[in-house]
C-alpha cells in the first residue's frame, strides 16, 4: 500500500474537475488535485523515493517498488518557464516524504494567468486501487491524501 | 520503427510537426494538419492517450517524455 501525502496545503478537489483534459481524464493515472492556499510556500515530496524528474513546475518521485507519483504545480505552468519557482532539491536526489522540493506562490501563478491547482497523480495505476480519496476537504501539507495499492 | 519513429509517423510524419516539447509525462505538439494523426499508430507506439485541441495535440507517453521529445527532434 502506497501512502501519498499532500504536497501542499489547500482544499482537495476531484482530478476530473480540473481544467486540464489529460489529468481530468486520468490519462496519466489516477489521483487527487488540490487548490492550494495562497502565499509563498514549499511544495513537498508526497512519497519517499528518488526524485527522477524535477522541473520548476512539476516533479516525479519513484519509490523502491517502481511506483511513480507526479506532482504538477498549476495548469499549463510549463509556459512560465520556471518564473516564480525555486528548486529546493536536485534531480536524482533520494527524498523522504515531506521533504521540500519546490518553492512557489500560487497567487503568482494565478497572476500569470494560469490555474494554480495542483495535480497529484500515480502513474500507470488502476484507478480502482485508489482508496481513502479525500476530496472536497481542507488538507495540510504532508497530510495523507490517498492510498493506492497497485 | 522505434518508439520515436512510430510517434512521428502517428503524428502525420516529420513535415507535419511544427513544434514539439515535453512536459514530464506528455508531448505537446503543434501540427500543421491535425487531421493527419493516426491514433492507432500512436496506440501501437505505446502512448497512453491523445488529447487534441485544434492544432495543439498532447500525446501522453509517461515519464520518458523528455527523452522521447529529444529523440523525436532528432528525426525532424
């Protein structure tokens, strides 16, 4: 059972409700989205593992069993080309769940014209194996967001 | 054909690809003519899904997107 922690504090929403068709349709995998609280903050690692991809606006951690969890900070934020994002870790670092990965400010993303909603998605995983999906509730960073068994 | 070549073929060939960039799990492409997409070829190439909006087509490929995008750029 993989425990996926919330990378940010905010309000959880169904991934199907976010304005990105690829995430909303679960093409990358199942998950939960979070409307983040405003203010400068650090987004943290949702699981323990290796930080195999680190972009300013998104990162991917793969655990020892090969499960990959993607955190995407805001929608279409690739177009911001890193502006307003600060890398707090390095690609290929071994990270613990809760470690700070990227510093950012959701209101800066919103001012740039993008939705700051964060997608937390398990790659290549059957949606039926996701349990305890907390949707429509307030969550703190590092709080359990959902569990997955795949 | 390797995966990059299959994806290029599925997107209508090298001359149809105006721009391609990777974003962690997906390829974002701008095509000259998005009606030339062959979804079956793309599925055969192992892509998870294809999302079109006008000339912009997103191909969901998984975490190898960065590597694939540079392999594809080498073919253009």
